[in-house]
C-alpha cells in the first residue's frame, strides 16, 4: 500500500479544544482518491459509483480521512479537498 502525504494549511482552523494539528497527514491511495473526489460535494453513493467502490467502503475511507485530519467535519474535508485539487493543478 502506498501512502500519500497531504499538508493541512497552517491557516486552517483547528477543531474546538484542539491545540494544534499535524501539518502533514498520511493518506493511503484509496483514501487519497476518495479525499480528492470529496471536493465535488458528492454523496457517499455518488462517490462509490465514480470510484467503483461500495458505499460502505467510501464511508469507511471518509471516516478515516476525517479522523486523520483531526476529526473535522465533512464540509471542512470537502474544502481541504478542493484546496488540494487546486494545488495539484498548479
């Protein structure tokens, strides 16, 4: 399994009660694919169709991604995914 690094922007606010967040997060290949697709705002079912995964697998990856990013909300994860996609285009 290959692991992909993602850097959380320093300006991104930590969760309430959280002192500091790790600057770099390690995501597996499948987590990275799900993470980048989160930028579209698609539902778990839509992501499952697009990535050819089961809905439960997508839910599992979304849960892990959010936990690795400090327990952030899905909306915050979508924002970070959009920023990551934009950064990859440059």
